[in-house]
């Protein structure tokens, strides 16, 4: 079976540690939930029959929605072809700045917004998705002479989203898992914590310490419901404190996204589970 791959380069993407995530995932589960789906590396690798995926980034989830809809997928790919043809430094900034006029931007058809999101991701500096406090995409151009925005991968993802029971949401992570029950599997891949400062401007609101605490409380609630819960984060003092008593698994991951070269390095991450991965056939 052909499996989809992430169609955008996303900060915190899990392609480099996908084998570790698969090994730590439960062997049998009911509905799969991913409240911070991002590029969807684990989603596509697991290819569950039933899933609820979510991201607070509405432009990202709009792309998923357009990929799922056959007519909009065709229209989106046509727009991507136009972006590839017209690509230049001047053109990049023209497309990037469309969201500065919110009234006009909100009237743009969803498939054109989806094509813009993919084009900017492929053409911007180092695949970095970042918005300012006004929710305006503000990453500079990657200064590429040519960009490739799509391939047959979008068709594979389209088939996956339609041949299975996949629900798309764009809401707060707490609301995204409100229907989770015993036997379901939830994977949290939030913007990471840091002992210093860290980039997390995937949305205009960011993701701070209070959000990390709120997420830990939700993790424990889902544990009490009898769900399988797995979470990725940096191995920081706050994360160690919040998840004390759960199973910690340490991995090294390559981080290739960041405005500064010093941020693109091998880092230690922790994968936290509320179960023993070797014993997940029955909870």
C-alpha cells in the first residue's frame, strides 16, 4: 500500500524519528487522534482506518480539506502550477503579502489559499512557517530560482483521506480530543518547551508555559479515560516535572528548521507514554 508523506516542511516534523514513534505506538487501538497534526508524518505512516486530526493553524487545515475534496484538489494543483511558472523574488513577496489586507484575503477561495500555503512553504527560507502578532506570514524568500510545489503524493493523500474515516478539525487541542474514549490512541506533538526561549509562532497566539501545563493536565485526564497517550517534547525541567511517573523514552532528532544555523542541529527529545509499548494489545 502506498503511503502519503508530509506535503509541507513543518517545524518539529517527525520524519527523522518516525521509526522510533512507530515502535512506541500501541499495536492495537481504535480511533487515532492527532491534535497538532502539522505535516502528518506519523498519521500517514500509521494510516489508521479512523482518525480525528486537528491543528490550530487554520491555513494548514484548509490545505488538508482541499486535498480531501477532489474538485478543490484539482483547482489547487492548477494554482500551484501557476505559482511555479510565475515564481520569482518579486512574485514571492506579492503572494506572501496577500494576508496583510484581511478583508480581501478572507474572500480568496479556499483552494487558492491552500495553494498559497504550499507555495510559500516550498519557496520561503528553510521551510519555516512563522506568523506575526497580526497573523501575517513573515518569512523571507528562500531565494530559489525554481520551486516544485506538488507531486503524486497529493493524490495518495487524497485517497487516504477519502478511503478511511478521517475527520478534520481546526480548534483548541482540548476540544480536538473531547470524544476520545478507552482504547483510542492520542499522539500530541505540540510546539516544544524550552529552558530558554524557543520559536513557536506557528499561530499568532504562540504556545507558552501555561499551554504546556494545560496540555499535561489533558494528558492525565486522557490517561484516566483509558486512552493510549503519547507525547513528544524537549527534555526540559518543566516537561520532566509535568510528566513525572510516566514512561520516558529519549531520542536524538535532527532539527533542520530555524532562522539561525545554530538552531539546526541534533537535539535530545523525549517521547512520553502512559503505557508500556511492549504491552499494548490490551489496556
